[in-house]
C-alpha cells in the first residue's frame, strides 16, 4: 500500500514542476476509478459503464485490454463481454 504522505507534493514542488511530475500518478488514479466502476457494474450484472471524462491514455490502455468504447454526447460507454 502506498503511503500518501511520502508522495504528497509540497506547494513548492507544484509551483516548480506543475502537474507533469505527477502524470503517472494521475493516470493510475484514473484507472483505479474506472476499475471501481467496472467492478461495481460487473457485480450488478451489467456489461458496460458510462463515464463523462476519460483521458486518451486511459482509452488506449483499456482498448489494449480488450474493452470497447462508444461515444454518447461528449461522454463514453466502456463495454466488455
């Protein structure tokens, strides 16, 4: 388990590095959020989830993992099965 206090940036680090220094962390957090949605939906017997915002990197990653996407008025459906 990651100790958040050990990786939490100081205000100076954010001013100096901006968000670029945390891009991998942000990508991982986005995937964790999507995984929670998929796990919940699967448990409920669904085979898709609706998501309003998703990065291009996450879409590419999930397509590589076999998921399908449909666009729905500036939002997305992530589908499996």
